[in-house]
């Protein structure tokens, strides 16, 4: 798998596929490929771009699990740099991470200026070492919860009107977590479903997502290369899709004849 795979429609990124007579007849869906390189946590990672004529979404992002740590760290640092103009602008850090695969390794970097830390996870043992490091280096004792009701009570008693920073990964789309007014929610999921749910609820919570961060990187790189005349497509392939279904249907019709294309 590519380190970062970004799939989008041609209309979304303003790419024009070459027109051909045979395509006007068959309507096969074409896919164009390109590769960008960008730096994530001092590592050069390739971004594989797929531009599709037909897709069920404007864009989607898929990450290689071996490079999630570097990508997460770069994303969080970029957001913190942009959103936290003043030091100590957030007093409390909340982490919602059911699985606990990546965030435990990078959490100490982002907890040093916090006054309170609470984690909601199904695997508290995966955060044990990180919490020891944070307490040893900063004196901040973090709390771990496995039940959302206890986590919610903690928020009511501790958060109040304070500014809260929230990291969430693999959040359940059917669960809507409530946070205090003025919170900043950083969604590390590969889809935007949770961010869209937050926005649809019209809560007074700002939400930024990892897919949107990578989307901006790809669009900026693509536009700059197009403007400079340096953008190179590596190749175009075809997705059978509906065309394949039509062919299978024709095989069952004995008298079907191939039409000529003029």
C-alpha cells in the first residue's frame, strides 16, 4: 500500500481527462495516477494521487499503518501552531482513543503545558508508559477511563468553562461526545464522518480533521505544479464498473451484435 493514498474525483481537483470517441460510447470510468512527496516529522513520505472520473465521494484518504505516527505528529504540530498563538491557551487535554495504537507514543509531546489530562480508551494498559513519562517530566497525573459516563462526570467537574483541547481517533460515529464551549476538537480519523456529525449538531466546538489537512496539502501541491507546468500523470487505467455489468448482461442475449463505431 502507498504511504498515503489520496483518491478524488476529476471535478473536485479540476482535472480534465482527454476526450476520445470510444470513451463517449463505452463510458468507462478512467483513473489517472500521480505521486507527490512531502515531509512528515522529518521523513519524506510519498502521497499517491488517484484521480477518478466517477467516485462515491469528493475525496478520501488512506494511510499506511506503519507511517501513522509521523503523519499524526505533523498534523497535530501544524494545528497547534496555527490554533495556539499563545502558550497555555488550552488548560485541559482530553483524549478519546478506543484502540490506543498510535497516540500513546506521541502524547507526551502535547501534554507538557496542560493542567489536566484525561483519556477514554478500551485499552488503558497501552497508555501506562506514556502517563508515567508525562508525570515524571511534567508532574501532571493523567486519568484513564474505560466508561464514557465516568469520563462525562470528569468533564462536568473539571472542565467547566475552561478551554479544552480534544484528540479523538477511531471515534464511534454513532456516539456524540459533548465538550465545553470553546473546545478545539482534533479528529485523527481517516474519514470526515465524525467531523460532519459535529458540524451538523451545531455545537460551539471547533473541529479540524486529518483528511482535511491532507486534502489541503494535495490540492496545494497539485495547483502549484499545474501552474508551473510540472504536473506529470504517470498513467491512465480504466475501471470497468457499469460497463462490465452491461457486458455480462449482453452475454446472455444470443442475438446481440456488436455495433460499429464511426
